[in-house]
C-alpha cells in the first residue's frame, strides 16, 4: 500500500485544513494541541499527518519528508526565492490548489509618524525588518527602493517602535495588531492564502492516491463558494 504523508503546521493551517480532509474522508485521530506526537495517524491506514513549523512545510515536501503539505503563499514564495527554491529554473514544488484558507496579506507597515512616501520619493535608504527577506528584497527591488533588510524571526511590530527599523514587512489580516502597536499599513505586497503543495516525484508516483484527495478538495472548495 502506498503511504501518503501530509505536512501541516499547528494552529490556523491545521484547523482550516481539517474540514477539507474530512470532505476527502480523512479524519485525523489526534489533536495536535493535546498530544506531543509529531506524527498523527488518520482513519485512513495509508495516510498520516506530520506536524512541522509553518515555514518548514515547503522544505519537507520538496525533499520528500512529506508528499504533500499545506502552506501559506507567503511561505511558499519565500521558499522558492531562497536557497532551496527553483529560482529561474522553475518551481521546486507543485502548487495545484489554492485552498483559500488562512487568508491575509503581506504588507509594508511603519510608525504613523514615519513618512514612507516621502522617504521613497527622496530615494532614502529605508531600514526594513522582516521574516520575509526574499519577498521583501524582490518587492523593493521591483520598486527601485533602496533598503537595508534586517532578518527577524517574530514580533516584527516591535522593530519600528524600538528604532531597530523604519518599516516592517509582515502579514496583516484585520490590522488590529498593527493598530495596537501604533503602526500603519503603507503598502500591500501580496494577497495570501494557503495552498496545497506537492512533491513533483510524488505527484507522478503516487498519482493514484493523490488524485482522489485533490478531487475531493476541489469539490469541497467549489461547494463552499
Ligand atoms: P507561525 O506563527 O508558525 O508562522 P501561523 O499560524 O501564525 O504560524 O501562520 C501560518 C500561516 O498562516 C502563515 O504563513 C500565513 O500564510 C497564515 N497567516 C498568518 N497570520 C495570519 C493571520 N493573521 N490571518 C490569517 N492567516 C494568517
Ligand atoms: Mg504567527
């Protein structure tokens, strides 16, 4: 029997993927918030879920630690632009379905008293803190804006408040986190939702098992819109 391994991250991606799995007849048998296990069985003996960090999902899928995964477009594109990515040669992962879940956007935000438009107009060097250094580099290069990028792993909102940076590139959904920290969104970079990502080899070798899963996802998405 062909084993199918699905990489998910805990939290909103896991929670929002569960209904789609259910529509495909797959029930995850343990709750990731209650177990310390990293490999979760499902009611389908040939399907298991592995829990990884959100930004590790593309790496697991690309190198075959998982056959498929669910990851935000932010994470997928950052991966493709990074050292493991397909670069100019094309994608290292297949991305067959936009699942429409975990929707948010990647944006530039600054302190309310920082005049971003003026800084851009004057050609000033802007210090930008972000977890998304590749996407940020590409965005500002496309705009012809000079930036010094500072890599952070979390709490990006703190950077402009402490003087570490003039701006951040981060995910925004409602904007309430920015607001609570007196930051304003000054530019939209990318609309984000979570996508199904597939290992290209698995797409061929496990097509018989993968196809019904993808068909069920597509039917569930069509039914919910
Ligand atoms: P982590 O903190 O480990 O990155 P999250 O659950 O916060 O995990 O984020 C996982 C993915 O969910 C992100 O890569 C993004 O695609 C999406 N996401 C992040 N923040 C939000 C948000 N506020 N609203 C909706 N989706 C989000
Ligand atoms: Mg988070």
